[in-house]
């Protein structure tokens, strides 16, 4: 019920314009005719990038699009809030704001200053990805809260159906990822890591689903993975053990590597940054590549139109087969990437929580070295 | 490449939405789920443990029962044996007593018979004596009807006495 209400709210702040659809600048499928060559690269890049409206589907004449609110802060005119449909007037300009068609800010709203220069205002617009994020967050909250309610209602009874699957999922992550990586203190971190897992997994799946509310390239957007990586970075570094900080600030190396030039410290600090950076890039690149491949394969149908109907037909079949195949692979990838992100986050957290081992490393090494000798001696004696 | 540069607006909205999701789920949903399932796990483990204990208890009870049963059987056998023995004893005793009694009775009867026999003999003897005396008297009266014969008799008797004296 609440979901329905939310949808209504979403639609009210975004008047779906049936009438002006024909004028849209969307590089959508309907535009690809034999006369006009389809620019596949543009199409894919446009999908992968963010946009100010949410294109839902095309009817015969129009495309149905949700126009999302644009929120801008410009140094010259202050706060500006309006719907993105305003940008699609004849001169593509509203109050001096327009979507750049070329250059550094291509596809983003820029403000043309008095000197004719394009300036990027502070852009807090609810873009397609932002709207998708808000929507998916809400759905995710409702789903997980529903599951928790159903489990809490009768905790002693094993659950069936959806709650059972979710329970299995949750405990797979807890028992196979979080517990082994973090150790006894895992309960403190499992809510964060579980949220991370389900957030990524759910958004990955939504991204694979081509119809509203899916279809946005959310987890394949670097801003999104950046925030996730920052979250893990904060958790790692705010709850690290003494040994963790000591290893960064005063590692176990010869003194001349640390003073006067803090070479080791710099290396260690960079190391702390590369961990979340790798997380960020891995998720972003995987999901983005998946979307790109699916789009590229789908475009085969339209690219081969000019090559004659026989080739076009056969390529269409190939395209469908490959797209279906890649979509299945992407389903797998959606899970694997969420799993890997959670797994690596837990491993990093677990590493940062490691306490000083009781035996010194040197002693351990010595023990290992002397052990075989002792055995030999014993054998000789025998 | 604009794809690789994070967009501040999206970062802002992402922070907000992820923050809200994290806040709500990490506070209300996941701890509750984990707690509930842990509770269930503990409950199941506890149930299993108590079931195992109950089984052990049952086995013990069964064993005790079997032991008690065996004991009872043994006791029963012992009692049966004892009873048989007692029966035998009683029978023997009864037989002994009976034979003793019989013997006693026989002896008594014999005694009585003897006594009666004696009495009968005695009465027969007296009867015979009386009869013989009577007969003797009749004979004597017949024989010693005249004096001469009486005198002969007396003489002879005297002779006899004298012979026997000498």
C-alpha cells in the first residue's frame, strides 16, 4: 500500500508528458530508422551515464518519460528548483540553465555565464539514478522490515516462502562471510555488512530489470560505489585495533625506512586507501560492463538493419540468444559482486581488528626453524 | 571521462539513501532477525539436547526395568523352588506322620486283639474247666457209686501220693 502511495507521489512531482514526447532528445530505439544511423556508442554511454528524466517506454507516437526535479545552486541566481521538462523547450534553456551537449560537462546541466562560459552549478538534482536509489532504498527497507517482522512474530517456527529464502540468504552471509572473516566480534558488524550486501544485490537486480522501477545503472555508477566504499573505509578505520594503527604509523620495519622520511607510513596510508578504492572500481566496472554488453548485444538488431533483411534477421536471433545468455550471467554477477564486496569488506574489517599476537613473529620463526632439527636429533638418538 | 568522475549530487543522494537504509535496517531489521534466528537455533539445540537426555533417561529406565524384571524372575524361581521344597517336605512329613499313626493304630489294635484273645482264652479255659469239672463229677458219681470202688480209689490215690513222696 505504501509503495503504491510512493509511486503516486513520485508521479506527481514528475508530470509524465505524453504530449511532448516526440520532441525529446532521447536517443531511443524508435529513432533508429534505416535512414538514420544508430550511434551505438552514444546510446550505451547515455544509458550508463545519469540523466535528468526517467524514460519509461515508447508508445507508437510518444515516449513516456518521468521528468525528475532539478535542484541547483548557482552562485549568481541561488537555489533553483524546477522539473527537468522545463529544459526541453525550444532553445533548451531555462533561466540560463541548459544540458550541455558537448564538452566536459556533456549531459549535465550547465549555466551559461554572462561571459558565455559554461559553468557547472552545484547540482543536487534528483536524477534518474538518485530517484532509482531512493525508490529502491524504500522497497528494500519495506522488504527487509517485512521479513524481520515475519521472523520476529514467531521466532521459534522456521519460515517458509520468501521470509525463509531471505533468512537463508542472511545467514549464508553471516555464517560464511562475516563470521569467518571477522571472528568472535562479528555481531557488531553484521548489520552494516548485511545492509551493504542487500543494498548492492538489490540494486544490481533492479538494474537488470529493464522496466520501471528498474533499468537504471545505479551500482554501475561511480558515485554510488564511491559512497559504499567510503562507508567501508570508515568502518575499517574507525573500529581498527591498536595493532592496526601501529602497523600504519610505526610498522615493523628498519627505522631508516620510517625516519626521517616516512616512506613506510606513506605506503601504509596509500594501502588503506587502495582497499576501498579497489572495492569501488570493482563493483562499478563489473556492473557498468554488464549493462554495456547487454546494450551492445541488443543494438546488434538495429545496427544490422542496413545490411539487408537476411543478415538482420539472423543477427537478431543471435542477439536475442546472446542477450539472454548475458542476462543470466549478469544475474550471477549481480550476486557475486554483492558477495565479493561484502566479503572483502568483512576481510578488511577483520584484518583491521586483529590484535597483537602473543608470540613475537621472530620467536615463531625461530620455533619453526628449530623444530625439524629437534626431530632429526631425536631420530638419531633412537 | 565523465563516467569515472563522481557526481556530487548523486553522491549526496546516495549518502542520504544509503544512510537511511543503513540506519533503519541495521537498527531495526537485521539485529532482530539475527536475534530471532539465534533464539530459534538455541531453542532447537536445547530441544535436541533435552531429547537426547530424555532418551538416555529412558534407556536408563529401561535398563532398570529390565534389571528389576530379571530380579523378579530370579526371585520367583527361588520362591517356586522353595515352595516345591516345602511341599515335598510337608508331604514327606505327612507321610511319615501317617505311617507312624498307622503303626500306632496297628499296635493298638494288636494290643486290643491280644487282650481280647486272652480274655476269650481265659473264658474258654474257665468254661472248659467248669465243663470238665462237671463231667468229672458226673463220671465220678457214675464210677464211685458203691463203697468198694470208693475204697479202691482211696487206696490207689494214697499209693500214688506215697510213690510221689518217695
